[in-house]
C-alpha cells in the first residue's frame, strides 16, 4: 500500500514538472504567410503564456526600412498568440519585416513580396 502511494505521488510530481517546463519555455516566434488567392499577408506572433493581459507593439516595415504601420495589440491572459494581416495588393515589392515588441523582447521575421502573375 505504501509503495503504490509513493509511486502515485512520484507520477503526479513528474507530470507537474513536465507541465511547468512546457509553460516555462521562452518560445517567442513570428511568421508570415502570403495568401495570394485571398490577397492577404497573415502574420502570427507567439509568446509564452502569461497570467496577465499584455500589450505588444506590431510594426510592419517596408523594403525601405520605413515602418508602414505600427499598432498596439493585446494578448489576453492565458493566450499565447495574436494575428495581424494586411492586404497584399498595393504593397511595395521586396523584403518586408514583421516586428513585435513584447516588453523587453523583440521578435522579427521577414518575407518577400514578389510581382504577381495574373
């Protein structure tokens, strides 16, 4: 009886350590997809979960290095991602950057807008 209780406690402890390790990872990432058939650029930012709502700053930087749009978005407590999108049509061709400032962390990804073939 004592041995089975000890094994159960050990299993519960290991599961809790595993869960804590998953949530403790500093996994900040950003990626963008160009959806030509929907005339859209869809970007996703992912961060570790937080117990508090937090405000992040999203910058879309054009090929000339100029911020073409900057906005504040809120990641609600318990959530780990936020999306932003822009229409593809009318965007300057070249290498764009999607940058997210989240407290002391800055995450950036790049994508290329090429001439569309009709």
